[in-house]
C-alpha cells in the first residue's frame, strides 16, 4: 500500500469496543500535549485551576489528560469549569482571556507557546502516554487483510 493510497487520519483515542484498522502509530509522546496558561497568568500550578475556566476539545486525548492531571494533583473534574471548544475557537478564547487555561496538543501547543509565550502548567508526562494511530480511508481499509 502506498502512502498516497491511504488517507491518514491521526487518532489518539479509540472508543471502547470499537473496531478499526490502523496502518501505523507514533511512539508515546506525552510531552506533545499540555495544559497551558497565558504568560502573565496568576495561575502557577494545576491546583490553581480550581474554579477556573479551562478550554478543551471534548472527548479528545486532551480531555483524558485533563482528568488524569487533575486527579494527580488532588482535584476533581468538577473543580474546574470545562469549556468545550475546537482548537481554533479555543485559541481565540485563550488569547482574549475568555478562558483561564487551554488543554491542547501539538502542533497547536507549539504554536501558542512560540507566538504568545504561553506557559505550560503540566504536560502528559507521568499522567498519560499520548499515542497516535494512523487510520486509512474506509475504501483502503476494506482492502486490507486482517
């Protein structure tokens, strides 16, 4: 199978019991997703997120990162105010101060760090593995032997 015959889709989470075919995966990259705050934020630790608005993409790998990181730091998910937004909308909300923190993955993470000076409160190290799987298109998958 050539790279052009398979549309690669990046996926980091699989719904329990779901059947899917993947053609490759990247090694664990827990540092490629993180909870960030604006460079001048009063939030200095994960514990400081209590009662704050945190933007994230619902049901994604960073949703899991947020839950696990909060637990690791003695907080419950209910201790924060989740704001479910796709990356582009979350970045806009983050930059205008409508949310206090943003949980995001690369390349959005690298971009917001470089372009705004955002600070990382915590990344996936010690909390999640963050694997990425590459799935072929449905047409290509139907021709793959299992």
